[in-house]
């Protein structure tokens, strides 16, 4: 039953960090598909969320536990969780503080583990409960100046594979391995429009992704079209990153 006493017509979906950037695009895609979408973050978004907002620090296990019980209690169930909350600024591995590194690992690895752990009992009771982990190409190749983030995302992919095996028959668990995406904060990472254009020339499909591109991939992995897919890592990166040495060769 829904919070108003009526039947729930769509799935109940949680998108962590779904108030902006990639997370907002993911939440929008599920909402457009008719699902009941809940997004969470540490504070109310400045721009109105595309879905129901609930405050939660996903790095805090007790807060996560309360969030899951609250969603299931209010909406009658929880069907899909998208572990999207994450990110990190650039850092120097030789000089960054231990506290800084700890916070990066907490947000990008421990938080998704907490979310999965406390969502499990609700997802296992659903008809096709599933988790989609938002990983990154930073976890599959070297990530200089972002090494702690890359290590955490690599750990997330390992957890994704292990959980799919451990929870087989109860909850499907998959990941999207996301490449360069243009969000409202792209200028902080890539620079001005000219710099972004140069970056886009390095991508085989000729452009950065959009939050909705990632949303489409997450939505598909959570759909019945992917009902026999678990433990997968779907690469969403516009064709990847050609080897750097190719730019230095002279084959003419």
C-alpha cells in the first residue's frame, strides 16, 4: 500500500545522491518510467528534486538503516536501489591528509556497502529486487591525482561481483562503469567550453555522456529485460579512452 492507503503502481526506487548531476539524471529516468523515486542526500537540494527527497548521510550506517525502513514503511516496499552517491576532488597521493583519504573511501566504497546491507531485507522481499552500483572508469585504469577515488571504485566493482554471487536468487546486483559525463559542474573538472571540446575529441563517440545516458543504462539493468543479468559491469563511456601513445605516434 502507498502512503495514502492506495496501491503502489510503480516500483519503489531509491537513488542515493540523486539531487544533482548524474544522480538527478538517473532519478529522472526512473520517474519518467512511472516508478516512485526517492532520492537522498545530506541536505535539501538547492534546485527542487525530481523525486521525493529524504535526508541521509550514506556514510552513517544508522542513518542508512533508518532510511531503508522509512521508505519501505511509507511506500510498502523497496524494489530498486541505485548506489550513485560518490565523487572526489583531485588530490596528491603524496601530500593529502589521511582524513581526506578516509572520507573518499567512506563515501565511494563503505557507503554503498552500508546501503546494500540495509536494503537487502527489503529488496529480497521484492519480485525482482536489484541494486545498480554506479562505478567509474577510474576503477578500471590508472587514475593519477585521484588515486584514492580510483581505488575505492575498484573496490566497489569487486564488491559488486562478490555480492551478485552471494545474493544470487535473492537480489540482482550490477554495475555501470561510467566514463566522462558532462554535468552542471563539468567546468570544475575540465575547464571552459574550449577545454571541454578538446576533451570530447578524445572520446570515440565524439562527446561526453549526459546524466540521462547513465540513467538509461541504470534503468535497463533494473528492468525485466535484464532479469537474467547479475554481477555484470556495463561500460557506459562512449567507446572508452584510446591509448595515450597513439597521440604521440607518427604513422604518416
